[in-house]
């Protein structure tokens, strides 16, 4: 069984890449003898391998790196559009991916997950003995430590013990996380927020999801509701939102709301098509994109002022990464944060692929079951 000292070494190598024993001693503040014993143990278990040799003024040093095949994780995304299951290795690389039937009945979902797990492990038999857990990414409020889905409007669940149900059906340790948090955590372990101790990921699709990494750990808040910027009010007395309030960010800046505004104006509904209309000078398209980008930009500016992140990544499921929507977003952030904050912040956009949600779910199992985050 891996100890906390083992996990500390693995976390550092995962976040910063291959490191020598001397570099790890400096980071962890432990003795060379302790480091040597821990490294030998991890090498013996096959979790680490020796990589590049560094030549300098003293003795050559060999960098230690993670062995991707030493552990595997299953991730299940219950995102509304498409339920997905992935098998990923310790580097976050996807070994296999399967689509699951979209259901609301928990027992049917659990049966589908259990069946797909067996199919995947049968297809990759060498991974079976190295599966370290299952991660579930659920849209809604979850108690991540008990595995309980407290409330999911999209799945019509309340107080659903989905973690325990999946664990019983599969025989595998199961971890449950909010879907946006799982996505942010996946980017922290394996993607755009890797090596970033203070960062935020905002996913913009039919809805808007947000997850925060603070001091290298996922920030859930007191009741698991941290990051719910979709329902922050940005336009008092604005359009009604599905949450019951008015003027939420989701009513202005999500791709679903942008499509609705475009449809009402007789314009193409997809963000890509709307951006093309704006580029041709259509005033209606420009106005819709400007209002949406400004709304999200104001929300991002509030995150900057309240959390002071090093990096914010906005992940788009559709549309150009450098279109009018993204440009107005950036301009609004720059105009609404203190000048020093604007200079320090890394604000980038990326494409959000469907399988990223399931990779995020797998990362939850990796983080909590292996790296002890």
C-alpha cells in the first residue's frame, strides 16, 4: 500500500514532470537516505521508472518518471448529452472509451456502468489487476466524501447514494464528484492546469460549469457548491433561468442561450455560424456575441478579484477560440480587474471535447485513490 510519503513523490512528478532524487529532496525537505529508500520502493513496485540522466558539475543524476501502465482508472461521465466511460492510465491517456445509454433511473445507469466496466476489462485483460478505482462525474451537488448525489436537476435525483451503488455493482472503489469539478481536476492532473497551484477552469457549452484549484487541491466549498457561476446574477431582473432566478450568467453566456437569442433574431444558431455572421458585419450577431462575452467576462473578473488565480482556462465546445465572443470576454476581464491583476493573469481558451468529462472523472479516481489529493 502506498504511504503519504510515496504519494507526495508521485504528486510532484505528475505535476512537474520527471525529477531527480536530489530535486525531490529539495522539494520535500527529507533526507537523501529517506528519499533513496522511497524511490527504491516505488521503482520496485513498477510505479516509477528511471529516465533521462542529467550531467552537471557533480555526479550524474537520473530523473524518475511515472510508469503509465502501473495503474489504471475508469471514469464515467453522466453529462446530459452523452454518458461516457473511459479507461485511462496513470498519464491520463485514454486506453478505451465507450458510450453508455442516457438514462435517469439510477439502477439502470448502475447496471450499464457495471456491464461496460466488464466489457472494457475483458478487452484489456492486463489492466484488470491494476485498476485503482472508478470516478463518477455527476451534474449537480454531490457529497464527494460519502459518494452521495445530494441533488441533480438534470438527472432528477435527490439524496442518491450513487457511489455506493456503483461500488457494490462493480466491486471497485468508487469516487463521486461534480462534473465541472471533475473536469477542472482532470485539467489540473493531466492538462491545461497542470503545474498550476491556483487555477480555474470554465466550461462553456449548453450550460456553464466552473471548477477551482486552490493550493493544488480541488476547492469544493462548504457544501460542494463552489464554482456555480452559471447561476450568479449578472443582469438583475433579466431573463428567467431554469434555476428559478432571473438574469443568471447561464441566460446570457451559455451556448444554449446564445443559440436562443440568435434564433429569436432570425440568425444561425450555432456559435461558429454566428461568429461568421459577425465577421461579415451583421449587427445583430455582433450584439449577441458582445453581450454574451461581456457577461462571462464580468464573471471571470469577479473570480480574478476574489481568488487571484494564476491561470484561468475557458473551454468551449463550439466556435472559434479567438472569435468575437472570446475577444470580448478577454477585453471585459482586462477592463474590470485591477491593472496588476490583469498583467499577472494567464487567460486562455481551449477546445472542450466530449471525452474530456470522462477523463476528468477518471482523474478523480487517480487523484483521490492514488495521488491522495
